[in-house]
C-alpha cells in the first residue's frame, strides 16, 4: 500500500513540476510552486522523513512563493509610469 501511495505522490509531483516549468506568468508560477512544495512535503511524510517534510512545508510552500510574489509586485510597481506631479527618475533606482 505504501508503494502505491509513493508512486501516486511522485506522479503528482512530476505533473505539478511540469506545470510550474510551463507556466509563464511569475505570479501564477509562485502559486504552482506553493502547490509543488506542499506535494513534496506530503511525499517526504509518506517516505517517513517528517523533519524534512516540515522544512519543505515552511520553505517550499510558504517562504519561497511569498518572496517571489513580493518581488513580482515590486517589479510591476517599478514599471508603472510616474505621476504627473513627480519628475521621472533618471538612471533607475539607486
């Protein structure tokens, strides 16, 4: 029974990892990476590695997608046009 569960979770991990690679939008990719992290944590739990599963749950499911989303937000905010009252920045952010 354990072998079937491992194979099923491995198959799901492979499918979600492929979707993560094929996703072009960084915001959607962060969500897919969070799902991938959750599936990997499940796989580690099934393989009886709870300490690795907890680390994966914290880092792969929460922290990494959050950092990606914050970076995407910052980059998209930086591409917006400046307000009429503000002069345009010369030379970028320094």
